[in-house]
C-alpha cells in the first residue's frame, strides 16, 4: 500500500494498481455517476471496482503525473495545449452525462438536488485532481464534490480553474504571473469547448459561484474543524471575495 501524494481531504492510497479512498455519505451517488460514464465509454474518469474489506471504495488508477503536493502548477498544467484538452474533456463530459439520471434519493456533497435539465458535474476538476500522461490529459479523479449544476455554470467553473481566474494573490502563489495572457486563455478555452454564449455571462457565472462558495466556506467552516474550517483559516473565503472584485475589470 502506498499513500498517493496530494489530497486535501480524505486522501487516497494505491493498492495493487487500484486506488482506495474513504467511503462517505455521497459515495453511492458518485458511484452511480462513474458507472454511467463507464457504460457510455467515457475514458476521462476512474472506474468503480467496488468496496474493499476495510470499507474503502476501490477505483481504477488514472495513469500519469499529478500535481501531488506541489505548491505551484507543474509545466504540463500551464500549456495552451492542456487548456484545450481540458475544454475538450469538458465538452465530451457534458455530452456523456446528459443522459445520466441520478438514482432516487441520491445524495451529493454539494447539497444540491437534481432536477430535469440539470447535469451532474465534477465541481472540483482543478489541476490538483487531474492526471496527465505523455502529453495528454488522462482525466480527473476525486469526484467527491460531484453534484447537480447547469452546463453553463460548469463551463464557467472549469474555465475559472484552468485559465485560471482566481485572485491575483492566489494566482501568483501558484506560480502563474502572466496576467495579460488570461483574456486570450479564456477565449481559447471557450472556443475549444464550442461555447456560444458571451464572455460576460461566463464571468458573471464565475462570480456567482464564487459568492456561493465563499458563503459556504464561512458557514461550514465556522465549526472550527474539518475541510471547510481549514479553508476558512487559510483565507480562501477572503480570496474569493477579492477574485470577485478583480473580475469586475476583466476584459470581455
Ligand atoms: N483514480 C486515481 N488515479 C490516479 N491517482 C489518484 C486517483 N485518485 C487519487 N489519486 C491520487 O491520490 C491523491 C489524493 O487523492 P484525492 O482523491 O484527490 O484526495 P482528496 O479527496 O483528499 O483531495 C491525488 O492527488 C492523486 O495523486
Ligand atoms: Mg483531491
């Protein structure tokens, strides 16, 4: 058994070519989603192999490099080629998940419930949850935050994660300082996705999601323990407020 690098929540270990992760209240719903993706032949997510004798979920290992515990983005995650591949992954994902209807009573960590017209999306498909192998994005692991959303808000959130459109302070901490490149990177992402809406609506969607996330971190982090408390102590809610403010001036 080897502990895999990276992870900000439950973490993961590798056992004989498989990945084992803690089962949580939403795991059964996530498995229904991952099984749908597998049935549809979508290659960009782990497959579910079951639950082991210790009660952990068993998933296939996505081949490739990951960010692990790196504080700054590795070279592969910064290129335009990867940005285009992430947009293509998002497009293919939306096509695949369109036919997924969650099982009755499905529970999602985000707390959102599915209604016809919504899609279940990853919600945390950042460079920290990506695998990359020989010049190609293999896919995304860590589906714990999967939950219902609209396609439009998912496009916006994916763009935010990969352009990226965090606050300048956060972006600098991640080793990405070419702020002038961001409008062109956003355009590249949206064109590669095949986005037909306006850039303005994408920016507004990102700001709306940031508001919800900041409020959620403040609400759930107030208890002083767990993931949200760590995020709150790390200043993530304040960084989101700052990003919302900075995006008001983003070229569109
Ligand atoms: N299916 C997978 N394929 C390849 N690597 C994985 C997979 N799942 C997890 N990992 C590795 O384990 C690390 C921690 O897993 P992750 O699911 O992201 O934990 P957390 O929920 O704590 O963020 C990841 O950064 C990655 O390196
Ligand atoms: Mg993770």
